[in-house]
C-alpha cells in the first residue's frame, strides 16, 4: 500500500488556511481492545464516533486515521451542503424506482437540515453560510435537464425548491449567462477542512479516541473467535465491530477494492475579489452554484470572497494509484471558465489549485453495506462528490445500526444493499475512460 507522506497543508487551500497548525494525535502503539474500531478520520468516521458516544457513552470507540483528520476528501471538496443523492435523480430513479428515489431525496433534505443543526448547536467554526444551492441551465440542453428535475419533484409532490427564470438570475448575478435556475434555500456552504476538524473535536469531547498518522496495513476477522483485528505499522486493535469509513481510499483494501473506484475532481481558487469586482458580478445571496452538464462545474465564494471553481472534467487512476490530484489542463479550463461566466473578472489571478478523490460505485449510488453475514463490519462509500451532508447523516445511521436501533434511516433502501463490483483494474480503467469520454462528448454536443 502507498500512503501520502507530504504536508497536509499542501493538499488544499482549505487545509492550508486553517487558523492553527495541526498537532497530530499520537499513533496507535501496541495492542488495544475496543468495542468499535472506525478506519478513516473524515466526515463519515468522525460522525460515527461522535454519534456512538452520544448514544452509548460507555462504549469504547477508536478512530484510526492514516494522516490527520480531514486530510482526505473531507478537507479538499467544494464545501457544498446539498441534497443531491448519487449522480442525478434520474439515475437513482432508473436504478431503483420512484419511491426509493423520492425517499433518497427526503433523506438528503434531512441530512442538510441535520448538518445545519450539528454546526449551529455545537457552534462549529467552519465559515458556514446557509446561502442556498443553485442548479443552473446555461444552454438549451441544460435547461431541458433542469426542467426534467422540476417535473420529477412535481411528480413526487415535494417542495423546497424555487424556480428562477432568466430575469431573476440576471438580477442576482449581473450576467445573462444563466437561462434557468433551481434554487434550494435550505442548503449552504462551509469551509470543509474546518468542518472536519470541528467534527473531530466533537467526537473527542464525547469520549472517542482518535489515532492519527496511523495508516492501517490490514484488517481481518479473528479466526474462529468473534470480532476483528486491525493492524497498523506499530500496533493493533481488537474489536467487536468494525466500521470502514474509507470511501475513495477503499481501493487500498482488498476486501473493498472492487466495490468502488476513485475519480479525481479538481478546484482552482482566485485571489480575493475587490469590492468593485464583487459589486460587478452581483452574486447577492452567495449561493453555491452548479451547472447541469454531465461533467459539471461547481463554484462558490469563500468567507474572504475568493471564487472556488471546480469540476469541468475528472481524472482517473489505474489500480491503487491515488496520486491524481493535479491536472494542469483541467486547472486551465477552470480558470478560463470563471471569466466565461464573469467577463467582468478578466485578468483575475488564481492563487491555489488542488484536487481530491471521490468514491464512485458502478450504479452511481451511495451505499451503507456489510462485509460478512454477521453485519458487524459496516462500510460506507459511493458519495459521488456530494457527501458533505450525506456522510454526516450516514455516520448517525451507522451508529444507530451498531446500537441496535430501528429508525427510518436504518430502514433506507441503500442500507445493506448489494453492490455490483467493478471488474479487474484494466477493464475498470478502460470502462471509466469510456464513460468519461462519452460524458465529454455529450457535454460538447448537448450541454455546452
């Protein structure tokens, strides 16, 4: 297995701009025993630890992180708290059915509301703004796709979404680039690295033990005995329950490797806008924005009024390679796209660029699953880049599963569902590139 050894601050501006230098927790050393071991110190794993200790304070919960908490996707994403489940509503509906896709959307609405509650109730300092989410159509093909989503919501009998026409969008953004908008006021934006570190504090304050700089070498069942053994380079823990909160990094473990593959998304960050630049572009309510392409662009403002622009294309890696964060061609495209949308910003400078992996299942749908028939090894993956609110709620759901609670969350269709495996590396890589190529072609022909 290969693990990153460079500084966490180099992985994103979010991590670089944390107000305090991170002093990592101690490594796992020697032999330990616990009730629950969680592999992965991102949103999912930290949420599991936090909720388990809230539900059963006497439960011994240990979280093992290979670097520092928030180092992975949790510290590098766009910071959108949004309701999208999987890739699109249409794909989820096609893969399952109307009822399940509707329930998934409600789960995500609840996830967004719950993350809002966790942040505000615990006063997590993460630059949180409940500024909304805006899906925009910028071409006839994109408008048709947004209209389709409105029809789905109407069929489901759900509200919570506002229809923004071109006049409303032009007033908001001082541009005629946008043709139709889908606005969800319940959504928001965060500094994702600050949120991850805040969730770490919550978990530790409840009594969860967190080890950092402790990459897991392997995990296994305890022979004929009940439970699991998790080994790092300097120690091991024996536990009754095991939670695999590794998402895209699941490819590092043979037991999980074929259940998902990582796709790398990329972000560029501008210098802070001057008051004159900000006034010129509008963006009055500061909503996070996505367009309706296949290979979407997503963008938002930071607390100091920089523009973070991401997406446009993805990078795929072969096998267990996780070193695909940087893509100069995509970075150049993203910088140009900022000016495509806001020609008033011609000449703006960009100070940072980075990337990170998202977890992709074969059916583009998230899953909380089991390894084994005893249901004591639980994994969560497949957020498809929309995991900020989803992973926090999934952590709560997993904690309910471990503590034996029957709730509306533990009864969701994606809990315990079977995942179609990806084929061997060579075929998976070729298939991934073919899907990417089709999406790029479709964007050029229909959604440009």
